[in-house]
């Protein structure tokens, strides 16, 4: 069976959907991966996967350019004649599904990780675009041959309330999955050095970076021995991007240590003491699951997506959104109580393996494909590993 995976960046395909693509490829299915051009496309090709760049600009609002993109995708799908198109993020869901319908593709699956800039921002442009995007989503997600995969229960309720899709076509699959066994479980006592706190995320304001810096300032002013780490790079294609000059200003102030892009996340996550993500909203944050697979104590906000991973005072700490003081208090608790940090980390490790391992997510995603396309074979060893995890 030929399957198209379409995302708004090659980075997303490589970091979040590589395992799904490789599992399908190994099972003998024909894969075509689509995204705007980028350096990760060649990495996907090096894995034996077929990847093609498409002329898509994430921030474009030019009607002529957008119509040209839709025409390009429609022609491509007519030429390729896939059985199923799977789009990721709202823009790819809309364009991929519309092109698939025009090209006569029988099955359309869309995975929306959170509501995106148009629905989470209150700026004028986002508010103006919201009715248009709602209408396009209804058109794209409609039809018997369509399924919508959402990553958390809050988004399921939101889509149902908004009437964007028939509730019978929604499927809940928690996240894109993590290969939990790549991450080494941290054991033993923390070293005698400063507490190392990490936020690993795209450098966007809505990841809570302003609150993280405010918490760092407060705790450092108390004279606490804490090192605040920030891993990630600017995302100029996103309207919520934090300017690089602002990040460098935080570094020069001595508030954070900016690590930039980190390729080896298992090593980094195993070398810190606390992982935080004070985000305003998520689909289901992969970084928190990776940190949980290292048995790290987690701090995140009580918002959709994040609270799917963390239950307060059970496997992490939840804080109110946009509240730097509450974030500082949570970090202070873990700094003062190593036993609490260990207990939360152990519970997070158990939850990550039981609920978020990538084999579980791949199996459930393939089950959605089977609803639309019928029997779809997967490697016997993949199925066996899924059973051991599940």
C-alpha cells in the first residue's frame, strides 16, 4: 500500500514520525514523505525513505501562493495515486486533505497536535484567520474516508464543541511516541553540584520562556545554587518566535545557559536534575515523555497536553499557566526535597513506559489506517515488541 506522510517541516518528520515511517517501510509499504525543503530531508533519504520537498511557506497568507500550493499537491497526488494521505499540523491537514479529495485519494488521516497559532494566539491576525481556518477544517475533515487523530482529551472535547468534525471520526492517540528504551533510567542521589533545570523546546513565547526566565531570576536572587538550561533553536517560521537577540540577552544577564540545538537528547536528559515545560498549550509534549523515560522529575503547566503526561504530585508537578512565581515555587520544592524529586521521577518513568512508548503509538496509528484501508500487515517482530510493552 502507498502512504503519504505530509508535515510542515522535515525536522518534524525526522524527529516525530521517523519510527512510524520506518515501521511501515519495513512492513513493505511504499512511503512518500512530503515537507518544505530542509536539512533533515537528506537524513530521511539516508534511512532509505523517499522524501520530496514541496513549495510550501508556513507563514504565507498570499492567496495566489496558497492556491498554487494546493494545485501542486493535487497534481502530485494524482500522479502518485496513494491509498492514504496522513497530514500533520493544521495547515498540512487542510491542504493535504483538500488535495487528496481533489485527487480522488480514498483515505485521509490527519493528526493535529494542539490547536496551533491561529487558535492559541489573541493577536489581530490570528483572530482574523480563525473563521477561515474553521471553515477549511470542516471541509478538510469531513467525509467517510477521513479520520482525525488528536493527542489529548481536551482537544477531543474542543473539536467536538466547535463542530469541526463528526465525533465518530475522531481517534485519540496520545502523542507521536518515544522509544523509551533509548533513554537511561537515572538512579541514585543527585551530585553535590548545583541543581540543573532544563527547558528543551522550540524558542517560542508560548512555550513559557518568559515565565522560565522570571523564575530563574527569582531563585538566583535568593542565592540558590541552580543552573537554568535552555535547549532549542529559534523558529522564524512561527509568529510566536523569541528573537535570538532576546535569548542572548538572557545569557549575557547570567540567567540561563543556552545550549542551542542538541542532537543527543538522551545524554542531555540524563545529565540534568529537573525538566520543566511551562507551555501555554501542547498536543502532547515529547520532551516531557523523553525526560520521564530518564526518571526525571517533571514540572509543567496545568494545560491541555501537558496534564496528559503529568498528574500533579503523582508523577510531576503542575503549575498555573503564565505564572513565573508558581514555577519558581515548584523548582524550589524539588531543590529542597530530593526525596520528592526521586519519587516523582520513578512514577514518571513507569507512566512513560506504560502509556507513551512509540510501539504503542505506532500500533494505534496503524489501527486507524486499517479502519479506512482494511488489512495492513506489519512485521511480526514489531507486533511482538508492541505486545511486550503494552
